[in-house]
C-alpha cells in the first residue's frame, strides 16, 4: 500500500484524467441523479481529445436549459448565451476566425423551439459549426412542459392527458434544411456516440448530432420510466441501427422503434468558404452601384 503523506499527494492520487478539461470552481454540477448529461459531457471531452483539435482553438457555446449548463463546466473558451441564440452566436464566432472550432451544446427546447429559426438558417448556410443537441423530449429545467420533440401521447405538466401535437424529427429537420452531417444516438450508446462526435468535429460544414438523453426527474416519472437506468434499458430495447436511412423515416413514436445511425455525410462549400471567396473577389472587382 502506498502511504499518502500530504494533501497534494492525495489530490494527485484522486485526480481524474479529464479534470483539466473541467472548471473546478463550477463543480459539483446541478444535474439530477440519473441524468445522462454528465456522461454525455464526458464523451464530448473524449471526442475533443481524440480529434486532436488544439483546445486553444475550441469555443463552446450553449443556450438556456439543463444541457446548456455544460458550457459553464467545460474548461474551454465558453459562452452561455440567451435562450435560443446559441447558433447565431456560434456562427459569428466561426466566421471571425476560420481556424476556430465552434461547438454548440444545448437541448431540444433551446435549439428546436425558440432557437428553431436559427437552426433552419444555420443548416441552410452550411455554417462551419458542430451542434450536439441533447433531446430529453421536454423542457426539463422549467418543470417538464411539452417541448418541440415531445411525442404524441407523452405525459408532461402541460399535457396531463397526453401530448396531441406532432413532434419535430430533428435529424430530418436538419437534413432537409441543408446540414451536411447528421446523426442520432442514445445516451446508452457511448462508443458510437463518441465516434460520431469525432466525425462531426472534423467535418467541414454544419454538423448536427442528436443525442436522446435520460431525464428521470421530469420526463421519466411521468411516463413510467422512473429512473435513469430504466430509460436507458428502454432505449436498448427499442433501438435499431440504420446508417444512411432517409431521416424522414426516423420519426420517434411512443413505444415505437428508435432509429439511430449516421444519416447524412456530404461535402459542399461552407458559409466561411463562400465569405472568403466573396472577399477575394471583392478585392479585385469594383461593385456596380
């Protein structure tokens, strides 16, 4: 047995290899027991390491919500923006420095509801940013209201008799608007999730990864999935891996199959490419007024 003779030795012995990627002053985090956001954040860090992108060239942007708190915990240049505005903020960061890798980490409510219009146009422009969208099927931080991805029949505080509104199919939405990398995974499938995160980080253009997350506190207990493990087991029993499928066929329905995989991976000029081309052309051509 190695005797720990000083506090510094104790700290060194108990240090986690990923500690340097977190802000110690912000720990412990606020996420609930059974929430998958902690493990997803770990996978984000591991994917950044594996991508070999210089941490000094990385910026993390998030909006409001449970997932949005990740930007405050990660030890990179981080920006916790206003509700729904993570994507335009990220686009601005990206086009001002083409060498900067901008990553958006936020939830389905933030990105697809109040931020939905920005999602449409970020994909249309093929902005060179990476989006990790954690979908827990509701507004978790504000009490569990129906959100843009809540499926028909889902029980929430604002749907005590079951949701009656059609949900967004986020991969289909992103792909139809022009995203050049689109995939979906569940919080259970951490290995494939990490591989997809690395691909998304190294992809040029608008890359969008949806992660189906576990929220036992406000989603699970209202839908007979009362703890994080039960939600993950539910994902395991329902998941079907189908790479390359038309994402329009990947809609999520109550008790139906959950299609996961990489749906889109194409190359085309990014918003930054087009702006740099325009800048070069403008230097040589006088515009007609």
